[in-house]
C-alpha cells in the first residue's frame, strides 16, 4: 500500500547551535580573563577569574548571548566559514563590548576596571572565535580532499595544466574549484593585464603576466588549457587571447555570463567552449528597440522568408514589440512549421500566422495582401548561395528580382507603410548572378511604384555567422565528417555579423527609412576565411596539421576576394544610429526606364539566354560585370 509523502520543513539543529554558542561564550570569557590578567601585570590571577563571575561579567555574557541570537551566528556552518561569517562575529563582539560598557556606566555610574583591558578583551575575543572557525573549515577541507584522493576512480588526474585569464573574483572562484577537484587538472598560473597584480599570488598560484605574454607563459608552464574568467568582458578578452595562442596547442574556454555567477554559483562544469561568434573583430552591436516599437506596435507585419535564419529571428524580435499580427510567409513548409511551433509555445503570443506560398506566384501574393493587408513588410526571402546561383542563374533572377517586384507592387497598391528589403554586400560591383540580382533589387526598391506613400528601403550587410549554409555551418559539418576544412583562397576575406545583431539593425533601419534609401551596417574589419578556419579547429580542441587539416580548394566561380559595403561612386553619411550609415547613390534611373530594362531581363531569363541576361544586367547598372 502506497503512503502519501508528507513534506517536513527542516529545522535548525538546536543542539549544535547551542554547543557553538557555548564555545563562543568560552572564547569570550577566556579573552576577558587574559585581558584582565595582563592588565594586572600577571600578578593577580584569581581576581581575573573572579571578574567573569561578578556582575559585569554576567552582564557581558547575557548581552553576548542576545546579540548572537539576533545575528544568528550560532546557526552558521563553521566548515564553510567565510569572511561574511567573520564580519558577523566582529559585529557581535563589538556590540557586546560597547553595550556592556554603556550599561555598566548607566547602572553604577562608573567602570570598575581598565578600558584598555576592555578593548584588549574585545580583540582577543574576536581572534579566538575567528580562529575556531578557521580551524573548523581547514579540518573540513583537509578531510574532503583526503576522501577524494581515496576514491579509486579519481586517483588519476586529467593531466590538464591550466592558465586562468583574470585574477579577479571569477578567477578566484575557478581556482577554488580546481583546488576542490584535483582530478580536473592543475592551475599553473594566472594571467591579468593589471600591472599591480603582476608577480602576486592567489591561493599560492602566481600571476605570470599579461594577455600579450600568455603564449610565453603557456610554454614555460606547459599549459594545455586557458580559461577566460572575466565574464563582463569575455568577448573582448577572447579576441585578444586567441591570436596570442594561435601557434600553441592550448585549448581556450570561457566562463558563462555574470548572471550565472550570482551568489558564487559557478563550477568548473559550467565552462563552455568559445562560440565562433566570440571571434568577431568588434564588439557585437546591441541597440535600443524603442524607435522600432514606435512604428511596429499595433501594426500588421509581413515577414517573407520567415523560416530562414534572418526571417525567423525577425519574427522572434518583432513579436516582442506588440504588433497586431505577424504573417510568416515561406515557401518551405518544414521551416515555417518550425517557427510556427516555436511561436505557439510562447506565452501570450497569439498574433503569428503561418502562410505557405511562393512570392513569385502573383495570384497567391495578391490573396495574401487582400486577406491580411500588411502595414510593414520585412523582405528576407531570397536565393543567396553564390556557387549554386552561378549554376542556376535563371532562378536567381526570377526569384530575387521577379519576386521582389511582385511584392513591391502589391505593397504599394495596398497602401503599406514600410518595405524593408534585406540586401547584401555582394550587390556592390557584382561579379556573379546572385550579387547582380540583389543589386537590381536595390534599384527596384529605390524606384518603387508607390514611393509617394510607401517608405521602401534596402539594408546591406555581409555574411551572417550561424545562418543556414554559412561558412560556420559548413566548417562544422566538414570537421565532423572528415576533419578537413576547405577554404577557397588563403587571402579571401568577408564581413561577418551575428544573426540577432543583424536583425536588430534591420529593424532600426526600418525606423530610419524615408523612402528610396539604402543603409549599410557597420561591420568592423573583414576577417580572412583561412583565419576563421584555423580558429574553428582550435576551438574544437584540435590542432591544425595533427588532428585536422585545411585544404585550399580554389575559387568556385565568380567569387570576390574581398567584399565591399559601398562602391566608388557611392558615399556614406552617418545617421542618428551610430551603427547604421546611409548610402548616397548617384542618379537613380527613372521608373519607366528601369521597368523596361527589368522586363527585358526577365524575358531573357525566361528564355534561358544567359548572354542576354548578362547584357540586360549591365544595361540596368554598368557596375554589373559578370564574366
């Protein structure tokens, strides 16, 4: 027969608490006896013993008991005694002595013995009580270490030799964890840029030098791991540490964010491998979404390509801004299914509507605009993979150009307010069909039919870390399958952004849009793909040449060595958002001229005449030169 389990509240162990209080009382009285004995030049021992039995001594004991109970010092576990416990002991002793002195003066009008002995007894009492706690903690830690050594499975240490980057609070916590778990390895040194800490020690471990000298410290100590223990600046410190350890076998890890360190709740198990996002050559952008809320709240939002990396993140961020409806449009049912399920699992989110459809299908898109009448369109749907589109140029043009033009016409005719097109740095002086299609889209957005009402804008940015089909996803798959990373050219470099920050800035650009705009996001300096591959291998805990290799595979066709964010005929001006710049373009073609040229391009595309497509693209924009 099953019996119900009755929950009982754990109560303090009063017998232990009373025993600890009695020990503290003994220390208090011992301190008093010694202080009085010393004040009497060690010649009247009986009088010092008699003192604690007289009225002043009894009063002091009563005050001490009351103060201890109020501050709950007897409930503290001595085996985990900390500085805070010592502070409470000091407060109890100070309160006891001061209050006893005041009571004696109030009762008898005078103090019958030396105030010097009174002060000395306070100091001795604190030292005795603190000493008892320190001994208890030492005994506990010594016993715990001995028990761990005696466990057979933990007799063999991992052999890891660890450098901790950061000789602050977090570094001390990590060091303490390694002390308590020697089977995890041994800390052989600390690294910190603070000159005042250089050569000092924490728990017996020396601060060896700065981040700039970490490679030398690793060689001298034989370190195999480096742990970055500066949570508040982990990303910037990581970017400084990794280049200095590039030629070593040292694995690099970081601690979680500072919110995970609340109440000191950090353990070695919380260490994580560095994400590739940490390797940005700049600090990730985080912006105030207040201006975005002002134009999104209460509006009907259409997100095209809502199942993709950028589109789905736009959905996630927009639903937090209280829109009246978010229409999630996508051609692939699996991706739309995933983002729809994600929205269904969120509390208080009922505004998301999944729609399966192809933006090239004018009838389907007309039904969508008639049914939902979106106020704002975030256009993330596009074919984007350069080598694939070089083999299928017709699809790049029909999808990217034809589909976008259909959406723009419907947005204008249904009196939408904003249309934000997501473009790419590959649209600048394009040399491939994907980049060329996006450049034509930028022009179509600028010269849109409803420009007197519709604020249409394009936003350019580079590669997005972690997006579907991005270089990071390719590297991960290659490393898992063959441990061979393929890089097209050792000098090829690209701009990189994180998905959340890219979307934040896209939303901000929508707030800045006045119509016929092109915005460029500040992306820092470009990163060499070869350097990215080396870092990726290193962060996986492997060594280039020993555990994994890099192969130069050659240009896959019409790929630039370095991308640009604006052309030589364009120039940029700042905006009210320091992370966004507005591109000022040369003369924009007239609507009728551009419409005729785009029609010619689409006709050539439907005829599968690639040469005519190249000619039509060059006519639309002379900067387009596809070999």
